């Protein structure tokens, strides 16, 4: 299992510090979140160059999480859709600069998706956004992964919607966020893990990235595995059987990031298929 760490871990530390932590934990890769507070739209290139040097010296593979705060690729406002696409293209350029090969994007927010006219427009807008972005990414040999979300307004959201946009499309796949998926499929504490294992099998070759974190079944807590209620045994078993890509610990602990990262890594290393 190739294990990585996301800079989502802490808003109080520079991404370089998270990279050094990943190196200390002897991980394989890092996922850099190209968004505030670590990166702002007007950041200077020299700051990005410094990060690239730190990643290279650590011997880690890099991948990127696209900007998502304040953005929406399927907004009712054309200006916001345009800005979102431009920022996603910047994320691809950033990934290319880091010699990475993958960018994870968030689904859009389709408000009032119960209205079929609105939903259809959102479907068309996401398809247009994905077509333009994937063409841009393919020119740089970078794969785009659509992340599974947990919000009721997300589009695409369920497996059918996700697969509709990635099947037969070169250079585009699915980023399975286990914490998000659990919030969507949870029926009781015993069934959620098995349901996610089924998703892993269903996604198959379309699965290009995994975000791994735990929660208590009610909110998106981004806890280290083993500290919430998710049963990871069937999930890790399915990943071992059907997936050979990176597993990114996407934790959230601004106060004690080193402790949380260490606990997450220890949990995964104890797993025996």
C-alpha cells in the first residue's frame, strides 16, 4: 500500500512542514491542497519553488488537491464557473510544476437539485467543465480524479452519477473519500464499511486516488482511522484486492498534527491483508 499525507492536516503549519513530517514517517507521497491558507491566488512563484525543492529533497511523490473554497464549477453564475475552471487549470499547472501526475477536484454544488430543470443544467455544466479541464490536464499528462462528496447538494454525488462522467473518458477517474462515502452510506455502525468495500469493487479501474479518514457518522471529522466508528477491515481488504494507487491520510488536527499523522500511519501499517 502506497501511503501519503495531505497538507489538509493543519492550517497552522506551512506545507513544507507537512512534507517534512511525511518524510519523517517514511511515507511515499504527499497531496498538496492548492488553496488557502497555504496558497492564495496572488502568491509569488518563489514560494512554490521552495515547496518543490523540499518535496524533491524528501524523495516524495507529489499530487495536488484542487482549490475548492468559494468556488463552484456548476454555479448558476457564469462568472463563477469561469473563475472555477481557471483556478482548476492553475491547480493542474501547479501539479505539473511539482512533477506530479494527479489532481483531485471536488464535485460542484447543485442547489435545489430536486428540480429536474436545475439538475439537468448542472449536469451539462459539470460535463462542460470536466471536458475542458481534462483536455487541459491531458496535455500535461495529468489525471483528474473526481472526489466523492458528502453534501446533499453535491453533483455528481452517487456512484451512478460519478461513473457516468468518468467511463470512456481518458485521463479522468474517481477519488474515493472514505469519510465522505461513509456519511452517505451509513445505516448503522456495522454496515458502512462493507458498503464502501462494495463501492471500491464497483469503481474498479476508475478508482485513481483514495482519501482515508474516520468520523463518528454525523459530521466530516477527518479523524485518524480507528478514532471514529468506521470499520476499516472490509475497506482495507477491498483496497488491497482491487486497487494499487495511493492512499492519502486526509486528517484534520491543527493542534497536534504530528500526533494524528503518526497514529494514522501506525494504524495502516498494522493492517495485514
